[in-house]
C-alpha cells in the first residue's frame, strides 16, 4: 500500500499543472520557527520512543500541508509514523521548521525534548539546510561555523540582543549525541535530504563535501548510528528521472527546491526506515508494523453493481469493505463471497454491495449507500461491517480521505479533498446510525457487525474494541441488531489454532484467501443464528443449520 500511496501522490501532483490558469507564484521562504507550533509529546510515556529532531524537511510548519493536502509541503517525519506499531513504540516528531542545529538548541527546543527522553529511546537528528545561513543578522541568526571542529565565535546576537558563543555544525551534533546518551537513549544522525538540483551530468547534487559529509564524520567519530539519507535519496531521485522528481515537490511553487510534497515525504520516510533497518538494531524490527497489506481503493467503475435476482423475494444486502468482498484481487476473498451456500436462493436474494477500500464514510459519500437504499424494501435485511478503513487521522493523505471521526457523536471535522474542496467529516457512529435509520425507514432489518480481526491481533485479547463498542451503541440506540463478529471469528481462530489460521490469509494481516473466507462465512452464519429473533432462520439451508 505504501508504494501505491506514493504512486498515487505522484499522479496527483502531476495532474495539478493542468488545472492552473494563472502564473505560478514564487516559493515563499517563511520562517515556521516563529510560528506557534505545538510539538507532540510521547502518546504513551510507558513505551519507548523514536524521537525526531530537525528542521522543516522533517516537520513542516504545523505538520498539516498548509491545508493543501498532498500538494502542500510535508516533512518525512509525518509519514514515517505509519511504519511503526503504536502499541510498541511512540514516534514523536519534535522537528521545527526554520531552525538549524544551533537554533534548535538555543531556542530551548532541545531542552524541552530532552526532558522526556528516557533509557531505551532512539533519537534521530537531521540538520543542515539552515546551518549555512549567516551567523549574525536581524532576520534569523541561525548559521553555524562550517565543519566539525571545536572553533567558536563570540557574537552579540542582533536578533536576540544577547551575547552568544557560536560553534561549528559538528559541535552541535556532538552535543545532541552526548546529551541523548546521558539519558540512556540511542542517537542516530541522519544526513540532510538533497535539494531538487542537478549537476552538469544530470545527476542530483549531493552534499558529501559539506553537511552530509560532516554529519557522517561526526556520527563515525562518536560511534553513533548514521543514515546517509542524502545519498540514498539522491540515488533514488536519479533512478526516477527528472520529471518524476519534479512531482515530488510542490508544483504550485516551481522554484521550491528544498521542501517535498506528500509523495516526496513518503519516499524519504521509506528510505529512513530502510536506513534504520540497516543499523542492525533488533528493536527496530520489533517496533515495525507487519508488512503492510495492499489495500487500494477499488475503482468503482471496475465493479459490477449487484441487484436482487427475484424482486418478489426478500433480499439480504451485505455492505462493507474488502474483508466482505475482495473479488479475488491478489488472492483475497471476502467472507461475503462465500456465504451464498448458507441461504436458500428460492427464498431469499443475496446482494453483496461491499467494495474494497471503503470506510463507513466513503461508502456513504460516494453514493453507494444510495444505490442500496434504492433497492431496499420492507422485509429485507442489511448486514453492515466497516472499521478497517475508518481509523487514522483526518487530513492525513495516507488515509485517502476515508477516515471517519472517532466515536458516535454529532461532532464534525473538516477535511480537504484532493480537488481542494472541503468536506465535513462525521463520526463513525454517525455514518452507521445513518445506515440504520435509512434502512429501517424502508422497513428493513439492520445488523451491525464489528470488523473481522487482523491476522496478528486475534490472540491478544480482542481487536477493534472501540469500533465494536460504537457499533453496539448505535445498534442499541437505533433499533438495530449487533453482532460482535470480531470476537465470533477470533473465538473460531482460537479453536482452529495459530498454525491453521496462518493459512487463511492472502496477505500479511488483513485479507483472507478462499479458505479463510469459507471459515469466516461459517462464523458469520453461526453468529447470525444467535441474534435475538433469529431473523434469517427461515432462509437458511441445511448447511447453515449445521454451522456451529
């Protein structure tokens, strides 16, 4: 999915110039260091943390893309968090735009960060883009002495009005390393990302002769970890070619040569993760999420809409995501594609309206629910299962504009779509309640099902606890039935055993293959039979009656 997200970002960026009708503005070199940014603290202080310090190429401004979505400026410190399991490690992006290694220290940001650094943490530091500025001026006064030596210069800082001893770039990196180690943390130096600039041979310019080389020199001399992001990214840029590299930077500001857009930030995050793996620290492998599943948003044009075969009969409608209907892509099969043998086609129709990549929000906003609603009649039954694509942060391009707000309340959060339009995003419970109310108004029975569990979570208590609670509350408040499918399937997995369950999946953790879909379909039927009133009892085949 990460590769697909990166390519989607490139395609989106490539499409932007065609829409521009006015001359493109010049890049504006603002000073985010003076903005009132709120820097995060570890979400769970009991866990170890990977702490990032640096400049705007790590965390740009308020870390929101300036409200421009994927086309805005993003640092790699945002997308890198998606690679790590938040149940095992915090990723804390404390970088501040506009700062150099010197001003990150003198502004007090390092002291504030160091206050919560603890034994077992990992501190990644990337500076250099702002260190070449003047040592003393009335604008930013952020430059450092070139090199890695111990020389210093006494100045009366024009900007702050204070006397200051300015050191070399290497001196400040060494201080961060020493301070981090004193707190029991592991320091890792990351060389600065390359600029969008080519040499006479058409290759991306490297910084081996200055800041990238100096960063490596300090890391080696201090026996700290080192990730040569400058060389890694430059090599990747060369392989991609000029036009593709242009699409990694904001196209609305063509002279922007430092700050990447979302696609560029994703690429750099991938490289940093690869660099971390290469350090040989076993903790990194333990902190990483399992290999990401391919979960693209299925093109609706490629999906044939189903309709009841016999309109005179009642219909069972299935509404959900790719865990309900995958269509065989990459060997993935949803449980809804294996449930037909449990129902007597002479008595009831089965319509699987689920589609991959959708959340409770996007199934509704794309008009797919309206298509189901147009076919609903009194006596029909609807099973709704969402949750796999509803999590994440609204506004994060990695979520592909499908995250819903947490909870069941009436609150909304504004999101910016790829086309620049605004959307008021409701809570997960709001969308589920909409499905319940609409279907019941047509005389249908609604069953809300919590999501089927992940491959790596069914043995650890329960998966999707919050979504199950929200489904249960919405069902209770709206007059629907609730089926805790997460636990029904998890209990079945426990009886089958881990060795067997591992054979049920077509990818790392989300999608079942045909065997897994068969198993889950049987569990769905077993769960349906326990519902109050057993609303589908009259439509079961002998196979369903035998299902336990």
